[in-house]
C-alpha cells in the first residue's frame, strides 16, 4: 500500500460517530477505510499501513478491525491461492443502506460528502432494482437468499402485487432490502433464524421511532433481536 495519504474524504456516519461500543480510534479507522474504499469499492490496505498511520502496533489494528467486523460495520474478505496462502484482503463497508452491490456508496470523483437527497434517491433505486429482480428475474438473486424469502413468505406474484395497496408494497420492498443488507453483512448467519411475524413487528416499531437513518436502525434492530438468542 502506497504510504502517500489518500485525498478522498473520509465518511464517518452517525451510526459510527455516536456508537457507544466503538473506541475513538476504531471510529477513525472506519473513516480511513471509507476514504480508501472510495476508489474501488473496497479497501485493500494491510494492517501495517494502518499501524504506521496511527502509530500503533499491528495487533492493535487487528483488534480494531475485528471489532468493526463483529459489530457489522465492515466485511473482510480473504483471498487465498491453491496452496491456501493468503494473497489479498478486501475490506468492504457494510453498514450503509447501499450494500446491494457490496460497493462503497460514494462516487470516486466526488470530493465532498454526497448530498442527502442523492443518497435517498440512490437508496430508493437500489430497493426498486432488488425487488424487480426478485419478482421478475430471480436467477440473478442468490438462491439461498431467495429461498429464505420464500420461507418467510415475502415473495409475491405480479398478480397479487397488482391488487396490493402501494404502501404495503413499499413496506415489502423495504423489509426485503433490509434483509438483503444483513445477508451481505457479517451477520448473514442469522438469516435462517428470521421469523416473519418478528420481522414485520420490528419494521412497524422502527417506523414509529424517529430516525434519520431508518434502514440502519431497522437492520440493527433485527441483528440485536437475533444475536441476543445465541
């Protein structure tokens, strides 16, 4: 990793800034990852780069990264060769409502935080795109994820959708989208545990709770509910 400082802005959303579970330096590390991920959609910097940047040892960086992943804020992918040797590591941002494509949500040419209205529009587009694929082209959806949607009875035919109220369709879209964000996070293992009634009730509860970031709030409510049981 080049030692030259990255010129992209670091993004530290409210879920990170106000988290009581994260240490101050873990929040800074998260921000650095967003800056590095801005160009390719992932960060490939090694622990020694972060250790040098923050003047700490490599083991400390490893603990910070593990904690961020444990809380579902990042996802770390390890690439190995045929000899099972590690050849690369990719760190993805997973706690934003833009995780459908597992890509960092800000344009690499943008040199300032993305406008809130643009973020909302991008989220709506991702929600609609995912829902369209599920209803019309399920072959592009991971089979195990689609099967879980069927188990939860969240898959409807076009005929049924035509007679559903628009507000119920939007509710369905947002629930599916949130589940998909969890599916693409470090908490994928809770997906088979989800129960339809619980998911729907949590949705209603979260909608009634004032939050500028509903999807993160709802996603975290689901994660908290099902990790408490384990």
